[in-house]
């Protein structure tokens, strides 16, 4: 059988991860670093696409890979309009929405770069995105917030959450669509989702809204006090938004989002660091407990994932509080490149539907 060559593109804030797979085997992986000086010349994240695209093609050529051999290019999806989960072909409508996004996020570049590269290569190369951040499968009841002008919105680590949920289902000999699980992705931001028979029916806004605090984000806040702060005259709107996302959470209390550094402080006897770190775990556990009611107590597994899931301290703190709800399984790290590549392969072999973005 002819080798199906797949390029995976996963943009980060100051780096771009790329990988090349032949069928299901990874043959190349690198993480291209971008300096703040390089990125500062661009007015928006979308404006970076040509710069990042050129660095990607240079790295592929240096690796001795024939770019014309690519059959599909898989980009990490970004902040588009709310859509159901799955694989989507990048089309002109999606490109327009990337240039007019619901929010600025580096993941928006994944689909755009994939689209432009595929167009340059030709040969019917497909460009797709998989389970973007904006996936919205919420049940209607979960959208109600208490203020009609502010419905709850779905922003989460869809790609990683769904990948580990599928892995767990396979581990216990079932299909993802047969089980109920709660997945907590803990990274720079934290999203905790209730997966009911293959659908993410409820999740906190992991971008800049509710839920647990994280290394860089506040999560849910006392609303009245937040309003008072906003109108205190001490901060501008951009400063408040930065305090919520970027300078919130662990950074606000401890001056760092580095979990390794914080755990070193705790080992050295820093009680304040221990309290704040425990509080983050406490809030994740509370969110898991709340979502267990969404699933009416029928929880087949609680899955902890993301970079923070490498921390035994955090994992143990959460497990002690939620183990009565269901079995706890740890899947540390992101696993995004593998998940993107797998979906690219399944799209090429027509084992998964490639949806049209409308």
C-alpha cells in the first residue's frame, strides 16, 4: 500500500510544533521556537501565518522530506464559531472566520497554515482541522447562566479531552460512545468536561470564564466584587482582561506559573505556595464533583490530563477528593500531535467523516 504522508501543525504562543507521519508512524518531529522580537512585528495572530508557514517549509526541507509527497495537512483548530466536534475540511468560509475570530488565539493559525500550504502544493492535498477549541455540544440546560445576556459558552481542550476519553474507553474494553466520563485537562488553562455517551454535554469556559483557577487564569470569580473592581478606576479594560487570563491564578498569587518551581518552594517549607497550589487542586475537584451531578452519578471514569497531570502532588490532592465518584485514571501531557495525526490518517482512509464548515 502507498504510504500516506501526513503533516501535523500545532501552533503555540511562541513556538510551532510540526510532525510528519507515514500512515500511523511518526518519522519527523520538531518544535520551532519564535522569539518575541520576531512576533512583535505582527498586528494580529492571523498576520503571523506566512512567517510561520515559511519556517515550517524550511524545517521540512532540512529534514529531507519531499513536501510534494504530503497527502493531507492537519492543523490544530482554533476559536471559530461554535460547532460540533469532529474533523472539518478547511474552506474559504473557515479562512474568513479565522481572520475575523471570536477571540485571538494561536491555535487559529493551524487551519490557516494548513490551507495555504495545501493550496501551494496542489495535487488534491487536503487541509483539515480536528476538534477545535470552539466545539460546542452543550445541552441547552447547561447554557443557562442566570443572566440572559450572558449564556454559558463552550471553550475547552477538545482535542486532548476526546483523545484521552477514547483511550480510556479502549482500555476498559468499551467504545467512547458507550461510556460516561469526566475529563479534567490541566495546563495553562483548565477545562473540565462531562462526556456523556460521546458528547461533551457540559464544560467550564476554559478560555477566560468560569471553573477552576489554573496556572495563568482566574477561573470563576465573585461576580459583585469583580464588577466593583472593573469600575474602581484602578484598571483599564485590557488590564482587567489580562488579570483574568494571563496574569491570574497561580501567577497572581505566587508570581509564577511554573509547577516545578512551586513544588520546589513547597518542599522547602513555603506554606503559602502549598496553600495556593492545594487550592487549585481543590477547585478542580469541586468542578469534577459538580459535573458528576450532570451525569447523575453514572461516572465510568475520571480522567486527569494535561501538563499539570505530571504532578503527583496535584493528582493526589484531586484523587483524594473525587475517588468516591468513580475510578481515577491519569493521562499526563497533551497527546495532541498523535491525536491530530490519527484523525488525518482516518480521514485519508475514509474511516471518519470529514465535515463541511458552514
